[in-house]
């Protein structure tokens, strides 16, 4: 069970890195046209879109991504606590 939880924690960490790449890539229009960024966008945008409905962009800045990071962090902490209590 703990191996599965560790795998989920690693998956969340990788997804967080993809989210960071997605945010940074959104600042550079020339990067958005690359195949790699489009691939990242396919994975991250559906998740980020969930939070856009909750927090609208303000002055062109999309703060919903902050909530997306917080939710990933909470999920990761919950998984860590499950491992800790199982030991």
C-alpha cells in the first residue's frame, strides 16, 4: 500500500512540475507554439480550468493556478500522512 501511495506522491510532484512549466510557458508566446508546450497544455489545462470557474482572472492574471497548486499540495500532504500513520 505504501508503495502505491509513494507512486501517487511522485505523480503529484511531476504534475506540479508540469504545472510550473505550463505557467512559465504562458508568459512566452514563442514557447507556446512548441510541441512540448502543447503536450503539457493537454495535461494541465483541463485541471487548471476547474479552478478558473472559482477564481476569475484579475487584470489579465490567472490566480486560479495558485489554488490548483494548493490543492495538489494538500493531496500530497494527505498521502504523506497516510504513509506516516501506516508505519
